[in-house]
C-alpha cells in the first residue's frame, strides 16, 4: 500500500478496553478502512508506551465546548468497520479526552444510542448508561417475549440491551469456559436479528461478578466491555442474583468496574480511563 496522508491520534484505555482517539475535525476519508487497518491486532498500530498492537476500535470525537457542560459527539468505528451505537468504556474515554481539553468535570456525550452525562474525578470516569431494556423489540430478539434464562446454541442466556444487545450467561467460573469456541454461534444465532455480544459472568464470592465478553464488531474477546458489565448486573437483577440499588463490582480481565442498576432510571458505569500515548496514523491507502 502507498500512504497518502496521516492524522494525529491518541490512545486511551478503560480497564484494558483500548481505543485510538481521533479529533473529528481531522479528515479521515474512509473511517471503516482506517479502523480495519489500524485496529488489527497483528498488523495495526503499536505505540512504544503500549504493550498491545492495534485496538478495540477508533473513537472519532467532535468537541463542542461552547456548551455548559461541554459536549462531545462520539462515533465508535469497530475493527470490522461497523459503527457501534454505544460503548461504555468508549464513552468514559471520550469524557476523559474532552475533560483534558476543557477542564470540566462534567461532560455530555452524544452517541447514536442517546446523550449520556459523565462525571470525571482524576482518572475515574462515571457515565450514565441509560435504562437496560429487556423488551424483545428493544434488544432486539426474534421472540414474542423477553429472553430470560433461555437456551441459545448451548448457552443459557438472558438478553438485554444496554446500548447494544448482550446475551448474558451466568456460569460457575468464567475461566472454565472456552469463550472463543462457544460465543460465535450465540453471537450469530437467528434469534438475534442484529447479532449480540456474548457475555459470561460468575459470582466472585464477595457480592460482585467476574466477566468475560465476546464483542460483536471486534469478533473476539476484549479485556473489558462496559456495556457488558452493565448487562451483567441488569441480568443478575432480572434473575434474582442481585437485589437493591447498591453499586456492584464487575471484574473483566482488564480491571474492576463499578455498576449501579437502579429499579428505575439510568444505570451508571464507573472506572478508570487512562491515556497511553499519541502518534500519527495513515489515513488514505491505495492498493499497489
């Protein structure tokens, strides 16, 4: 390939869920191609400050600092070139990026799934995630009733939309399941007309849950998934594993997240958002 242009970027992660961040004012002619090329875990970008090649997606962020609190328009393009309606850790990264530029400890984030408020305290960012939805039309699932503890391709799952659809399965130990082997069949199951993220959860013995998620659009397991963490607690409440409105610790491989799912109103997702470094990325490619 011949490189025709470059664009500055930064890299952030939220509990291991990592993203390249590009200011939307900087032109990227083909965003899906940009994400496919640079997020690739084998041949994508690697920063000397980061141990990982590639990323879980590219956040194109448009800051509108004339508002109070400031707003940022977030578009997440995933490694397969698709656009995700919502990403919990991505929203927390977007808030951290905007806070660096504005000095504000509150940021409004405009996403395809709706507008979300974020609060920033040092490296910790808490974002409103909206109310989890179980209605078949909202997930969506091809069913006349909610999917609650239902067998789908060999996994017992509860389907919930926390900005994007999740199939949540409670197991004895998330580390005992070969997620890469069992998840694709569920992710592509006909009952999910738009596909689904596949999230495993197991009680950690201290009131929280361990979590692993196979993400639609990444088409593999990620170190953390914020919408998945919220889906775990929402599904746990639905099936009687959690009661009340207290925060619940959810632990994906990349670290700990705090999730609050009230009986009414918006769920909350909190945890660290960390800047890893910066660089220049190719924006236009031409096949030789």
